[in-house]
């Protein structure tokens, strides 16, 4: 299984970005049964959970991104997304996608998001 994340970039505060993470080597039924998450790691800080989407369709967000970020998925494309609106300089980090299923944990390679004021 490989996760390919994309969509990062350098933007001004207030802008939007949409991150994508495509899962390859995973059959459709496994993808739909997965818990999915987006994490981020800023320089000098630990990796933290930003948003998660459970296999049952429930979403959870870190308090700092509630109302600004939305996690979603497209099962047919085996892709998970993170729509990020009203970006703030504090959102600057490397963003990683994560898929957890059947006690297996898979990580994408990370995509850099830089927000300037």
C-alpha cells in the first residue's frame, strides 16, 4: 500500500488549499473500511492530528481548525481530501495523510503547506 499526498503550497493568510491523498495497492473494500486522518508537523513540534474520518463516517477535528478544515473521501477514487479554508500562518507545517485499517497503519510522504501573513 502506498499513499501519495499532494496539494500543498505557499499561500497568503486567508487563502484556501485542498490536499489529496491517493491510496494505491489497496482494494476498494479495505479503503471503505478504513479510518483516515490528516496530521501535520511544524518545525520543532510533534506530529499532531488535524482531522480524522472514521470508517463509520464520523469526523473529528482539532479545535484550531474547526470550521475551517473539512476532511472527506471519494471511495471510487480511493482518495481522501483535506479542504483548508481561511488558512493562518499557524497552519504552516508538513501535512501527512494516514490510513488505519485491520491494525495496519499507512502514511503518505507529506506535503508542505506554508502560510505567510
